[in-house]
């Protein structure tokens, strides 16, 4: 795979293409959003192509890509309002009076939507550590290398992540429970809202989205905002502003030329 100490372009591109499905699979376990997971995997592949001279051992390509993907997932993550407060959770666990109902926690853990909802509430560094270790079977040492952290720090993240997961499953937040009770989970419904707005959904999906919007306490304001913003954006339309055919052709030719010279899309 190397020529004069550098990876051969065609062979390296083929090796990257072969790794892409495995990266997508890994990303989907780390990122709840399937589209974002695919983006992370593709960005990892593109980044690896650009940094191909840094790969010293072709046999380690898979591990190199996995480490890069894990770090990319963490870098892209942004805290959101529903994440657990790790300090508050740890304070609960340090309180001798704190406990949970194990039958309730296990019952919820056996429901995929409930478990995924709880996992999604873990801050990224803890969620990734728990998923890599307890779902995918990575060792703590492998996770430490992938996340560029020491082994003690990795084990602490695993401990904290497991504690947070149990606490999240034990909670009885009314808004969260109302969302979980809906026939279509909130994020799945929200991913369809744009297509619903444009009338592009099949009948079954459209009906599921409408039932969700009728009952969900949090999604209707988001949908109303989308409708309003789209209407406002429509007011910016300038019929005189178009891209001429000749200019569009030049743009496409330029992009094709760049792709051809790089040898990689």
C-alpha cells in the first residue's frame, strides 16, 4: 500500500472505502442521529485521505480510523438542555439516602426507546465510553487510546457514565414521560417534519407524524416555528437573482476538475 514510504493512492482509497461501512456502524452506536453518524463517518474517511501520509502501518488502518471517528464524534458534540448534571448525579450517589427502584430501572432498560433516551442524556464523553465498553466490548485500554486519555480517567468516565445511566432511567420527569408515551418518538417525528411540511411523506408516516403532533407536549411549537420561518424566508425571494447557465456550468466543471486532480470525491 506504500510507494517510496507513502501510501499508494488507489489502494489507499480502496481500503478507505472498505472501512466506511464499519465506521458508519460504529458511528450509529455513538450518535443517536443517523444522519450525523453518517456525516461523522464520511468526514473521518475524508480526513484520513488528507492525512494518509501520517499512517505508518497500513495494517493499523482500521484502528486509526476508529480513533479518529471517536474524537470526531466528541468534537462535534454540543451540550443540550436535557443532559444530566454529572455533579448532581454524583452527589446523589454519594448520599447514603439515595436509591432507585431496580425493577423500574430494569423494566425501562429493556425498552429500546427508553434506553436510548437515557443514553442520549449522558454528556458525550460518558456516553461514548459506556457504549464503547458495554455495548461494543472495547477494553478500557482501547478506549483510553482512542480518546487520548489515561486509563484511570477512562475508568472514571465509565463509572460515572454507568451511574448517570441508572439515574436517567430512574427519573420520573413528566415532560420526558409524556414524550416517551407518544406513538412516534420525538426525534423520529422531528426528522420527518421538514418533509411533512413539504408534503413529501407517505401516508403511513404522515399519519404517524400528525398523531404525534396532536399529543406531544413539546413538538407542536417547533413545527409552528418551522412553518413561520419558512414563510418569512419566502419573503426574501428575489426572482431576478438567478445563477446563469454558463456560470453554473463553470462551477460544475471546476468541481469536477478538483475531484479529478485529487483522485478522491
